[in-house]
């Protein structure tokens, strides 16, 4: 019955709702829909009804990682809920985790608009938000007193400022945000450190191993009470990525997320006619899929005994998620697929994963993690 309902929702979204939504400017409709999601999330009755129709609860998908129990591996990535509006709705939609942010120490208006755009043929989004958010203190104040049904994380990055800053100044800014999160009493399950946003006014500060080591040393001094994941770039070479992972593995970091946006405007997954019309920004969705997978595999092969791998980039269906899992991802995050496929996508993927696990003879999701290398 649920499978039929999700199939009907998929068709209705693809042929009715998505064409309507896509007539609106991207950021405008995003704000409208997340606002509606926040209002729905305030009603326990509505969430319970939606969850009863969509959410899949199956022990074969449950994992305990770093002391956190994830009911399923599908998460909302940082970048979507930067106003902290959706943590109450995500469980009803079938998500097993969700990340708020990216949030910065100081409030940030983000880059000049337009900050979002669609490349429909490329199955991608042009993203140029530049860490638009209300700042760590406003966000934690909003969430104070809430209880989260699924593991909910907080992504933190450096404040986006046009003023040139040194790596030490950027580190101090990030540390202050983590301190504010730690003392807030908001029940986050994990933290993400976003060092890989390519849309900041200044150049990325922490790709250089020495700068990354300095930042992680200072974070370690805080003795964070939550597991820490690091959001990684995908445009660096294998050797550059190894150098960063070598540093990360020296510290009490739980895992890494591969990865962030695609910067290559000549990437074969992009339709050139769509790219020509684009302004500033970088690309999410299908243009990130292949390189994300390559780096998941690299990290799992060489650091899988030290780091949990989270796959992020170009996930539009269960097969996409399963590809990342078999390459070494224990958890999978998405955003763009949600926009193109609809709010039922997490539930749809989880059902698809159960089929794929059975097809391949796995009794539990954990058996499929890294199975391509067994």
C-alpha cells in the first residue's frame, strides 16, 4: 500500500507540483516551502499522519555509529535547512538524520542574489548562497527546548566576509561558533565542520594541511561533546585529498562527508547551453555524483578503519544511494534530489534499499558498506 502511495506521489510531484514550483524564482519558492514545512512540523498530529503514510521503520536499516542510533541512512545535507525550520518534519518524511546549517559565528546575509538557480536538463542546482544564515546564537536560541526525533546535526563554517582574514582569524571565528553551540543546551547529535564551501568571498582557508591541522588542534582542545564530521571538497586531486585525510585521521574526528559542490563548468554532466545562462556559483546534483563516489572509495580504502564515510552528491534514487554505500558510505545525504524528485524521496529510497539489500543477499545495511571492496 505504501509503495503504491509513494509511486502516486512521485507521479503527482513530477507532472503537477514540480512544474508549478519551477515557475517561481528558486530562492523564493525554497523559502516558501521550508516555511510551510516548519508550520507542518509544529503539528504532531500532521507529522504522525504523514509519517504513517511515508516513513519506513525497518531494523535492517538501523545503525549505531559513534554512539548515535540512526533509524535509516538517508539524511538531509547541510545547505537546505539553514533557518532551522525542518527538524520536526524530517522524520515524518522518512529521513534518518538531518543537518541544520551551515551556520556561522556571526549572522551572514550571504552573497548577492541570485543565490539559487536550476539546471533542469543537467539535474543540478546553481548554488551561490555563501553561508546565508542568522548566526549561531539566533539559531540555537530558536532551537532551545526542542527534542529531536531523529539524530539532528549542526553544520558550522567560517563567517563569510569580504574582509580578507588569515587562517588564524578564520579558526578563531569557527571556534567561537562551536563554543556557542556547546553551551547552548540544544540536543544536537553531531557536528559538521564545513571547510569546503566554494562560494565564500575569500578563498577556502583550510585546504592546506598545516592550516587544517591548526584548526583541528584548536577544536580538539574544546573536548567537543558531540561526534564531529568534516564536509570535504570534491575538486581537489586524490593526493591533495589524501593529505587532508592524513591530518584529519590524527584527531578525534568521527568521519568525513564527500562532498561539496562541483566547480568545473565544463563537467560532462552539465549541459553547456544551461551553463552559459548561469551567473556566479557552483553546482550540486548530478555533476557531483561521480567525483563524490571516487572520493568515498578512496577514503574507505585508505582510511575506512579510522573514519566513517558519509556520501553526499547526486543522489536521486535508491540506486544512487546504494552505489555510495557499496563504495564505503555508512550514511548518505542529499538535497538536490529532494527538489527534483519530491518530499517523499527519503522514504522512497529506504524502500528501494531494502529491495537492493535482499537482491544482493545482505541481511543488514552494514553488510553492504564497502561491499565493492570485499
